[in-house]
C-alpha cells in the first residue's frame, strides 16, 4: 500500500549536528545527481534469507562470481537489520520490521561477515544499495521505550501501526519530532561510514515528509555519490532534488495487461510520454517485471503475464525503455515460484542452465554497452516509431551516433507488421545474430508471437 503523511516544517539541521551528524548544504543542494556508475547499470535485488539454504551473507557471497558473469553490478539488498519479535508475522517476521537500525540481523551473519561481503563485492566492481525502512519500526525497537514521543499515537495515547494498512507488526514513526529525524539520518550515515554502502532504496518513501528527505539527501550525498531510489510514485516525492529514481509501477501494470490482451502499443506509448513528462533531466524510473512484493503477494511473472515468452517480451521493454532495469532474486534462472515472505524458503536453482540465464545475460550486456540506453546526465532520447499493427510497439533510442531500435510483438500470435524507422535507417547489428544488417526507412517483417527485433549500433559478444 502506498501511503503518505502530511508535511511538517522541519528545522532539523541543528538536531542532526547535536546527534553527531553535520547536515551539510552543498552548493548544488537543489539537485541529487545520479552517480556515473548508474549510467548503464542493471540493478539486482537480493533476498538474503531466501537466496541460499543457509540464508547468510557468506552463502550469498559464493554467488557473486555468477552475478558478475550476468553483468548486473548494482546489488540492492533487502533489509539486513534484526527483525522484531514482538507482534511478528509468521515464524521469521517481515524484513521491514526493524528492531535496530544500526545492527545486523544475526540470522544472516555478523557485522564482520557483512563488511566482508561489501568489501568483496566492491573489489569485483559491484555497488551495494541498502534497503531502508524510515516510515516505521518493529515493536521491540529500543526507540519505543526510550523515546515513545518519536511515534504516532491515537487519542488514547497509544502508539499505532501505520494508518490505512494491515502492517500490525510495525509501529508508525512521528515525523513532527525533530530528534527522531536527526537520529534517522544518523542511522543512515552509520551504514555509509562503517560499511561504505553506495545508496539506499527507500521503503514507502512517499509516506515520509519531503522536507525530511531534503535534509537527509543533502547530508548523505555530501559524504559520497549515492543512488537514491524511492519506492514511490514519481509525483509523491521531490524527484531530482531528493531522489534520482522512483518505481515505475504504471509500466508493471501495463505488463500485467499482456495476459488478457488489454495492453498494446498505445499503452507503451503512454508510458513513454509519462516518463518524458514526469522525470526531469538526469532522473529516471526503475523499470521492473517483478520484485519481492510482486513475487510474494501477486504471483510470479509467469503467472501474471501468462507465459515465458510474454515475460521475455516485457523484459525487453523493461531493459530498453528509459530507466534502470531491475532483476529480482531467481529471475535470472527462470524461477517460477512465489517465495514466502515470513517463513524460510529457497530459490529453486535448476540443475541445468535455464534459457532465461543467457537471455538476461545478453539483455544486461545490451544495457551496459549501449550509450543509447544510458540514464542520468548521459541519457539520450526516445521516439516512438509508427507500426501498422497495434499489437506491435516500436521505438528508437538515440544518443549522438549511438542508436538502438526496438520492436516488440505484444500478442500471442505471429504478426506481419510495417515499421517506419524513418531517419533512423542505416547499418546496425542484429541483436539476435550479432551480424551487420541494413535497415531501410520502412521495413515489413513478421515478428513471432511475443517476439522482438532489436537493432543496435553497438556489437555485442553474447
């Protein structure tokens, strides 16, 4: 559920300083700059609990080489702090019920284990993004007993869970309290100072007042370049000032319409227009077919979209529209299993290589090597391409002389279609064969059911 609190006037800088954190206001404080290492990145979401039988940092660390070969070099770790026991849901509880903001979940390992994981990942060229939960804490978080005034209370003076939700395992934080704000920023800073993490994915970011995020972003990005991702609609946050990126839920909803046939090129065209109008220069959405919420609560991508072929079609769009693409735990091995949220579960790794592994490896390479698909200040343009059939969407990505042309069949039937590439005619490499081809200004081709054609000025190796 997406919730939002009323804004409060915040003069938190002095309190932050009192808590040992200097709230710096850099000269470019009006804008959060996306780190250069995000320009052609693919984000990979790590569910440590379910990633391996052991469910530990050390066990996950053994998969870094495999992920390095996949090419997704930005690792978003779901919350790694201790999980509250009071009012816990299920046996193990929700990752998002934080018992201690500055500690490591002992189920996953020790603080030293986490530091070793970060150091190893950094040494291999990965970046580490930490999932942050600022809207609420677990019921046995020490803040509740030490500082009950930091929480939202009802008319009877009782601390409550977030209103309008069924999140009974967490207690709602009160952002009118300046001391709490200062300690929240200090807690975030701890993970940068101690572990050298590279950014935050912020849970229900739109439920926290914008003026808090202004102070937090200014303070934290003054330490080092960070990727700040908001789990929020782009209109519910200050994109470009406090965050570089927001969730592209509308695109995910369009993908979900593929199974019923309710999504066609007009829907993709709307998403392109929405991205252009909603994201200022240098900012961009995070595109996804699945993530931990979708997988656990709404079904696997195969269940929602109807077939592996439809998943591939949606994935091609996710990787080639403006934005940074996301892969979730197990997605790269074709996992068709909804992982349990409050209990121990495990990814089903296939005995032989899943066809989805080379599929995603090549998509990641396309994203990584194509200047036309860059985000941030290096981003180029996107233009829709006319097609003779509504079931086929097509567009051109251009950055200088670099180009990527994309056409995707959004139906379960093979389709003959005329594509008007116009001024984007020329010599390209065919994505499927890596061979050089000439593309005319007008082209009629047959695209298989849920198939796609990609032409790029960049030659790939996979």
